[in-house]
C-alpha cells in the first residue's frame, strides 16, 4: 500500500455489549463500516496474522497498549487491531490481554484484508487465510504512513516483526510532527 491511499470500504460484523440482554452472553450483532471507524479520526491500524498467536499477543498488541498515551500525545484518536478472525475470538483475545485502549476489528471473511492486498495463505501453519503483519497511520480514512513487514508471500516460513512495531510508528509520528512545525 502507498501513503495517501484511501482505505477500502468494508463492513465488519462486531459483537457489542447490550445491558438489556439477560443471560451469559449479553451481546448483540452490530455492523460497522470502514467509514464509521475512520472518518474524522486520526488512527493507527494494526493488521495481525491471528488472535492468540505468540508475537501478536506477547509483543505487538501489548506494546501498542503500553504506549497508548504516547500515541494520544501525538494526536492519535484511536488504535485499531484487525485480524482475520471472528468477533467472538477478537473479543476474547482483547479480554485475555486486558486491552483497554485498542479496539478490535473482526475481519472474519478477510474481505478488508484482501482489499488491502494483505491476505496471505498460511496453510503451512494450519491457519488458512490470514493477514500479513502491518501497521498504518490513517487520517480521515486515508493512509498517511505504511509499515509493512518484509517478505509478503503465501506460506512464509518467517514471521518478521521489525517494521510495524509501536516504536516505528511512534518515531514516524514524532518526525511528522516536527516536519509540520518547521
């Protein structure tokens, strides 16, 4: 993807808490679109291979969560994580990590991820179709910065994590702020 590219349109099937619903599963379905999530906001979008996977769960998401205030100080309104997993899995993953600031986007069918050019096969790991690892800074639905891990391909042996780190995104944001101030 190139900076200054508009995010593709997609509809995501999410589960949201409904306090009027009794029982052990007080949630209801709610569709949300790319436009609803990103219009009028400055956000970080993190595309990850899968819920509960080692690098995503122990390094990447916790790293973004720990630096949430640093991102806010740089003008970020929202941090979103998208993965080719369903809403149930994404919600449990966020709960298991104790995420407070990162909002999860379920891309269960991989529609958005495919439109982004990031849908890859991970059959060698028994995962099927998944997202390649990336991050983006998005302003009002348009990507301003793109951080894609090297080696994009089907059935990759390696799972690099060098380009889409919270530090890389934060460094870019701080550099962009300095350039704007100059």
